[in-house]
């Protein structure tokens, strides 16, 4: 764990930020531990799917409308917010 970046928000406030757990989640995902990855940071899979979809559309020149991008941003943001609230409640 000493090789990971430290969260400045958590260092200052001693409270997890909405992004805390993303690094550990990516490491678990790279180790093919999907369940642990989801438990550590549930929003990582939708974020990666959106990232790969965007890269795919740029490489192959697909025209993705602005509406789809905006809805994707909102859905991922909502997913992050809900998982953040659940982290503190449970």
C-alpha cells in the first residue's frame, strides 16, 4: 500500500473522499478480483466502460451525441454519490 498515492482530502480531514478506494479497486481489477474491486469502489466499472466506449468511438470515428455523453456523466456521478453515501451508512 505504500506505493499508492495518498489522498490529500483524507490527510487533511480524516474523512474518505468520493474517490477513496479507486486505486485499490483498479489493482483488484487488474488481479481479476472483480468482487473485491466492486466492493472497494463500485463506480470503477461504469467509469471504465465509459472510458473505453469513448476511446472506441474516437478511434473508429463513431458519432456519439452530446446527450449520450451528458447522461453518462450524470449516471456515473450519481453512482459515485450513492456509493459514497452507502460507504458511510453501512
